[in-house]
C-alpha cells in the first residue's frame, strides 16, 4: 500500500468542506463583532480543519434582538398550526434527502461511525416530522359546569427560546429541541457545542429553503463560558433548554434563577443494566454491548454499569469480555466500524485517565488503552472492568466513553441498592423473564426511563428526562409542547352570575 492510499484509508475528508463557519443572525451569515474565532479539530488526526466564529455577549445580544423582533413583528407565532406544520414537514423532507451528506459531515466532525451518524441524520428528520404532526393534532382541555361555566385552555408560544446543545450526536439533538420550539411558534437562538459546530452550520440553509421566516432561527457559535453564559443570562430569553454535563447544568440553574426562566435540562447519567439469572443471556449480552459501545460510548443513556446476578456472573463476564474484544474499532468513514474516534483530545485524555483509575480499582478483562494500529487520533479500545466495587470511581462517575463496569449481586434488594447507589438517575435497563419482578423492580429504580428486556428503543411520544443529578423537567411528546408554550385558563360564566354580595347592607336601609 502506498503512503497516499494509506493516508486516504486513515482520513476521509468530505468534499466542499468549509474553512470557516460564521454565525447566522437575522437571516444573514455574520462574523463575530470582535472578529474572534476558535479552532475546530478533526478527531481522526486532531488537526485544525476550520475556524469558527467565537460568539460573545455582543453577538448573543444581536441574535436575541433578531429573534425578539421576529417574535413580536413577524408572522411565525401568528401562523395557524397547519401552516407551521407544512414548513416543518419541508424541513424534514430536506434533511431526509440529504442524510448521506449530513452523516458524512457529522462523522468527520464528531468521530461517530458513519452508519450510526446516518441513523442520527434520519432521526433528525423524524423529530421534525413528529412535531409537525403533533402541533396540528394538539388539543387543549375544556371543562364544563353545565348551565354555569365553561373553562378552556389558551396555549401560546412564550418568546425567544435559548437552545444549548452537546457535542455527542449534535445534529440529531439540535433537531430534538428545534422541532418543538419552532412547531409551537417560538423563535430561537441556538448555541451548538464548540467541539462540533459543522453540522449545525447546515440548519440555516435548510430552514431558508423550507421557507422559515427571517429571524425565527438564529445561531451563535462560541464557548460555553462566553456565548452559552450570555444566552442563559439574557433577560429577553425566557426559556433555556440544555443538554450536557450535570456540573454545567448546576451553573445554568444558578445563573437562570434571578430571571425565573423556564428550564429543561437533560444532564449526565451512569445508568445501570441489571441482568437477573433468568434473563435471556445472549440477548442481554448483545444489548448491553450495544448500550455502552454504540455512539463511541458518548451517550447520556449508556448502560455503563452492568449488575449481574451471582449465579451467572462468571459466564456473563466471560462472554461479555470476549464479545467486547471483537467490537471493531476503526476510522469513522468505514461502514464496518462499530467504535470510531472520540470527539476531542481533551475528552480522550479524560476517558484514558478513568481507564487508568479503573486498573487500580477493579479487574480489567478487555481493552484498557489506545486501539492498536492507531498512532494518532482519539481511538480507545472498548474497555471492560469486572468485580467493580460500588464505591469505585468508575462505578460512581460518568466517563462518557467506551468503558463499562460489571458488578455482581446476590439478591433483588442488593441489586436495587446498587442500581440506585449513584447520584445520577437518567435511564435503567432490566433483564428478567419474571413478569412480577420486572414491573416491581423497574418502578423501584431511581430513573426517569426504564427499559425491560430491551436496549434504548424510544417512542417519541414518551417523556424523556431524568431524576436526581440527571436532569430537570421532561421533554418528548406533549411534554415538549408544554415546555415551549404558556397555558392560560379562560373562565366563562353561562347564565346567572353567582356572586357573593359585599357592601350592600347599608344601602338597603335607605
């Protein structure tokens, strides 16, 4: 193989890749007011491949002003739901028709395997289609007291929604917030993650082509401590939807408090997968391998703690470790790749540091270092630790990479104590063929979402969110409609008015 061919194999560069990314404010692409930029790396080589405009408070102010004007003066909030729905369906059609290009850019920018990035692009289209349908079908409550009163709910958009999105599956997670925020008639300012701004830069062209009015969508790139902080603190942004780390969520909570903003925050996770002895062992191994190693392990709902009943523990660990060693680490553009490159060298260093910690805390049974044959880039072998104690850091702390901790249990009560014994509570997975146990155990777990005998297969109508340090509020289905709208109760008296009478006693005497 020649050096040229080898280089092509290692690093696929999409055609027509931009060299710079601007903000999109009031229907125009613009640089930062101060001209500042930041570097964006490609995770296969960790080389800078473009500069993105680095937004600050002044840029956020400009974007919020454009969004506020579009909300107060533009047609979007006043359109009939069906009219907004048609535009959202056009957005979904465009995204769907360009899924290959979107996946290619997302894979290059984030290190996600191309086949998984393609699935995320298609899910983004489905998110818009779902909320386009939901907003037309939306029905609000009416309460009647026959002959006396009728009460109904008047639902209206709130204003400028601030959307702050993470670097894992960025395009799909942006669509998850943009879909309901726009469907309900709000205008938005999106602040995408600084590690992965490439796919977010495509929204402007998609929205223009679909006919979204000017100023409804605005995008400001930048660092969280600059652009994100300014968006959270802006007095004219009544809503913040954030997905990211729990520590950042705490900071946002504090900064939003003086303004009493509406908050929806989906934060970190350290989700348990509990495997009982009566489970379908092959299905449980397959699902838990996928649950922690898909999306490079960079997923909030990853089942990164596997709790296994003692009688099948040794067999489970042996089979799991053997299968983890067969998971294919490869270049993100290769369709055969199952685990690609982690998003950024900072994150790679974090994950590798946890692997070193794990080697002092537990028994390493698979992986444990840089993937063989990859001298550069952020490639980590799928790593499995067994016999992990509940007080170990790799049991308690979110690693957000292809690393899993396996722990034995003897009784249902011990399994429940282990499952609930962390500060997080986003998701949980239960594997058992005992019907009574499955329901009772699932309902006793501190988690916003539980899957029984399944990996993470989610119906878009269901609420998505966590408890404890994993979040605040829920989105998904009608919960998203609730978050992005305000509800006004209107009360109408029918027939005779039944008023208590005050202040007439003296007048009756004259």
